[in-house]
């Protein structure tokens, strides 16, 4: 938790101003990185600032953001969830298959089934991590394999014939500008921000991440918090799967490879720590925007997919360094 | 004067060969392996037989070498998720050199492959030991980077047209045993000797069980920590060369996710996640266990899309076994349940409670 101790008494006025400037710079550093990237990419590519491209970026980012909100909560509580990409794919396969077989009238059931499957995966993760003490990284990585395997088990290939009405509902602009997909993401992000910053639940989740045994002594039911957070993360991943079907009008068991990494790196760039206890939802939004913009720009500039993979690795490494540097200072 | 002998009993130190101790330590695993073999033989008629056993050996050999690599890093207190990518990268460089120089280039190709493994391992080791960053995240990101380079060196295409003599030798038999299994056996033996009979092995175990204590004992901890990743990189490169020889061609995206199987094999074989404990014999048995389960399930008629599910479940199972060995997690909860049933709720002593 960020606890400000106020200005240092006795320091001369110049040092104080320097300190203030530095702390201001640190506070808004991610935002400045975002602005710089936007300026650089608009100069490099004439297609970057067009309406179509901005719309593409916003839609791509909103799917990432929905998952990143859950990931932020899990990271702040000291865990990690690598299964989100596979869970999203699994839920998109569920939605796609149900809609294809039973038509658009089955949409509510399909959505409930997808969310329920996500919650079930989250519950399993939480139980094994909280109750049996399996390390979160390993548990969710195993769950990543299991969920992907289940997605392939539901159907080996792409489900193409999802009713058009479903996609039309998600992608038709409200008031001529904003697709409902983006509205959903905004609502989820706002709710996440409110929960994290203004409720006892959020504060306690932070406490669990900062020091689990201290939280236990403060009578916070640590196990129940872990369960709730992993279930939230699983359900939001399920929601992202539904949004993917809404966006592409199809479901693909091989989609969203390495999605979980993008979704983890976004919050980390935005100031959430791998070690738990730190971070804000606003930082997460900015971090996810940065990742989305970099991914889009690499495509626009015609970088080959192999080099994109290398770049992704380098970005994660940079995020780990950033986290390390921030943490060491305190 | 009494003739009853000395008052203080000197403890009798009985010499026991390391091999026997290893078998004793892995007794539960040996029992589980036997049970699996018996069950699969009853369910699938084609399972038990010399031919299928050779097939299992062939399937498992590459995993066994990679599991040895994973074990060295785990014993040194780290974890390496980039092993699959290092395997693919060094396999690509080996295959490209072989295609370029033909049969005369075999020694060069092997050197190139091993060097690429060493290089990738050195990057991991230096970043982790120098800055003390979290090995999970560092090796996760280098796994992307190294896999990307495997694509870059080959332009993302399949490399084939390798010298026949090389691939025939690697995919063939030596005295009735697959060459791959022979190589895996040799690698396992050398890892066993290094871990159990050298100062280096002892130092690594010390490093894994207590970093600070090892540093106070004069172990050059950072250098040794980096060296575990380098040794793992070289072993992964050996696995990569074996993979090239086995298939006769190589694609940059093959062997994705094999590092998790390797880690699962280690943990099933008694290597602790927390570091400091592990043996080459256990790793071998763990690998055989995974190989037998996968082969047996296919014989029984499992869908291939569910194989990944089996891998994931085995990994979780391995970690739970690991926690139970240390008397935490599941076993502690079972204790609470037993006490609640027999003595009533709230009757579990504090030191018997689960730690989390």
C-alpha cells in the first residue's frame, strides 16, 4: 500500500521541488509512456490515427481489459492466473457450439453456461491454491493446459456458423460511435475500480496480497478471499470468451495463444506488483492500452510474427525489470 | 570390574549403496508404476510386450533428458520454463547446420546445437543470478524470445533433407535398445554422478535448500546458480539434437509445452519445488511413469485432444504429492477432518493445522 510520509522537514527548497518533480514523474510515468507511444506511432504510420484503426485498437483493448481487471485483483492478492486465455477460448467454444446448435434464442443459456464454466475453473484454481497449497503459477498453468484441452475436446475445429444476430448485438454502434463491447469493458473496469478502491473487500484483498499471515491475524478469511478472487478472474475470462465470439462471429479452439501474458504484462506496466499488495485499476487500464497499441503498431508497421514473439518476450522482461526497480526503491 | 561393555552406545553406521537408498526413497512411485502397468495390461491386450516397451522408451527418451535438465535447475532452487524453447532453438540450429554441411558436418552441427543451448541457458542464468529476478517470469519471457529466434533462424519453415546416416543412427537401435534411450541413459547416469558424487552437486543442493547458508559456507552462489541454467541449457540442446535425429526434420514450433511435462516428471520423481532435494533415479522413474500413463491411456482409447488434460492433471497431482511429502497441504487438511470426526470440531492442535 502506498503510504505517503509527507515532505522531509529541513530539506532545502530545491531538493524538495526536485523530489516533488520526480515523484510526479513516477506517478504519471506510465501515462507519459502511453502518450509518447501514441505520438511516435502516429508519426511512423499514416494509418495509425485513422478512425478504423482506433476503433480496432479500442475493441481489442476492451477484450483484454475485461480479463485484466480480474487479473489485477488476483495479482494484488498475491496470486497469478495463467489460465485466463484458455478459459476464454473454452467459454467461446461453449457459446459458439450452443448458439450453432440451438439458434439465437439460446443466447441467455449460452452466456450463462460460459460464465458458469469460467466460475467453475476459477473455483477449482482457488480450491487447489488456497486449500492444498499448490503454487498459483503451477496450478493455473496446469489449468491452462486442461482448459485448452477441453476446448479442443468440445470441437476439434473452428465453429463458423454462429448466428449473425449475436455478433450484431455486440458490434452495432450505440449512438453512432461506441460498440456495446466497449461499454461492457468500461462497466467492468469501473466496477473493478470501485471495488478495489472504495470497498472493504478491495482493501482486504490488498491486505491478503501484502502479507497473507498478517491478514489471517486480522481475521480476514484468506481462503474465502482467494476463492472469490479466482472465481471473479475465471468469470471475467468467460465473459471475454463471449465477447470474442461477439467480435469474430466464430469460435476457434486454437485462438488467443499467449493472451494471458499480454493480460499480465498490462497491469504490471501499470504498477501492479508480482509480489502482491500494490497497484490500481487506473494503472491497469493505461498498461493494457500500452500493450494493445504496441501490438497494433507492430502489425501496422509490417513486423514479422516471429519478431513480434521476440518483442513480446522482451516487453515481459522489461516489465519484470520495471517491477523489480520499483520494488527495490521501497 | 564390569564386563558389560561401554556405557555409551556408539551408533552403528551401516553402509548402504546409494542405489538401494534411492529405490527405498522412491518406493511409492515404484508401486504406483507397477499398479499402472498391471492395470493397463489388463485393460488393453496390446499394452504388455517388448514391442510396446520399445515404443515407450523411444517416446520417453527426449523427455527424460529434458527432465534431467529441469531437475538440475529445480534442485538449485530455481525453475526453467524455457527448456522447450531451448530444445526447439538448438534443434533448429543443428538441423540447419546438418542441411548445409551434410554428413561431414555432424560434429560441427552437434557443437553448434550445444553452443546455442549453452548461450540461451547463460542468458537465463545471468539475468536471474545477477539481478535476483523471479526465475518463473524471466524464463517465461526468454521462452518467448528463444522460440521467436527458432522461427527467425529458419524463417518459420520446416527444415528437412538431413543426412540419412545421421537420422538412421539416431532413430535406430543399439544392441536392441533404441539409440535415443541409450543416450538418455548415459545422460541420466552422468547427471546422477554429478549430483551424488561431486562437490559441485553437493554445492547445488546446498544452494537450493538455503541460499544464504550456502553463501556463508563459501559457495560462489551466484556463479553456481547461473551454472545450473547453463547445464540445463546444454542438456536441453542434447534433447534437441535427439529430436532432430528422431524425426529426420524439425519445425520451429514443435515441442511446445514439453517443459511442463519435464517439470511434472521431476516432481513426481521426488524433486522438491523448494529446491535442494532430488535424484536422477527419481527423475528417471517419474519420466517412465508419465510415459506409461500416456501410452496406456491411448491404448485404452482416450481421445488425443484430452492428452493435454492428462498432462495438466499429472502436474497438479505431482505438486500435491510434493506437498504431502512435506506433511503440508492435503495431508494436514485430512488430519483436521479426521480429528473433527473422531474428537469433535476444533480439537486439532495448532502444530497439526495446515500452514496456509
